[in-house]
């Protein structure tokens, strides 16, 4: 039975890493084909470098017929993929991601939204909107984030994570606007509650809170093991 390798993957198209799982018996050519949807380039134009867990160069992977195991790839290592054609540079444009849109009438019906939160604050304080002290960038980003939307979390220097928006608004653990995420995998820090206050429901380690500017909503599929596991 072959080993399942957990690998971190980056490319010249994006600075954010992806964590993917592959069997050690998969060939380099088949790996490249599966990476086409991840890095946005064709297998024949890919150049793959192997790096250790510290990010140091180990070798260039060039023999497409060999398996990852035979090429010395081990779990925890890093694959850096370069598209020699340069065609995937357009993927750096986040505006190309299809985003979920909700009209104002439907959004106004949401009780757990930034708009509802701001309205509540104004009503409680009897103040005008200009006196509410919220970070403009975070508030603007939060306006486009709705509960139940699929999302991708990108924080510089950290692994890209995906999940579902479960909460948007103010919290008691820290001021400002936060987005609660129900992750697809146990890569979070909590179960939807912080310091005894519950904001949403999920299993332990599947929940987390991030700032709105680190959240992109869209039709993001789950990140899973990328091969037929009956071969292992």
C-alpha cells in the first residue's frame, strides 16, 4: 500500500500556497495533469521544483515517467510550479473570480449581516452613520460577504484554506468586524465559539475567525485528496 503525501504547492501565478494530497505512486506526468486546475497552466508547459519543508531547493523534477516516491518526494515537502509559457499571469487578477451576488432587498432580510449590525449600533446610540467608528476597508469588504457563501481564506504567509461563511459581524473577543468560517478540513482554531460565546456551530478545529479583507467569496470547491484512493 502506497503512502499518501501531503504537499504544499505554490506557483508563479500566486503567492498563496495550497495544500494537496497525492499517493506516492502517482507519476510526475499525472501529477502535472492534476495540477492544471490548481495553477492554471498546461502540463506540458510546467516546470516543477522540489523544496524541503523549510522552502530550500532540493531538485528539479524532470522525469515525467517516474512516481513521486521514486523522485524522492516526501510528505511535508513543497512543490513550486512555474508555467514556462507565462500564460497564467492573468490568474493574479482577482477580478476574474466569479463572485456571488445578492440584491439589496434579500440582503436587508438577513439578521446576521454587517448592514444589520451597523443599523443596530446606530439605533442603540441614536447617532448618525458618520459617527460609527469602523474600519472603512474592512466594512467595505464585509458588505460583499454573506453567510452560507463558499469562500477562500488567503492570509499572507499561511496556507490557503476553504470553507463556508458562517458568521459576519461584531464579536465580543475583539472589536471590529470579523468573518466566522466553517472550514472544509480541521485547519481552524475553534468550534465556532470564542471565550465562551458561540457565534456558529461546527466541530472542533473546523472553525475560525478572520478579517473580511482576507476573505474571497466564490464558487470554490473543496480541497481534497487528488487521486483515486483505491490505488493505494
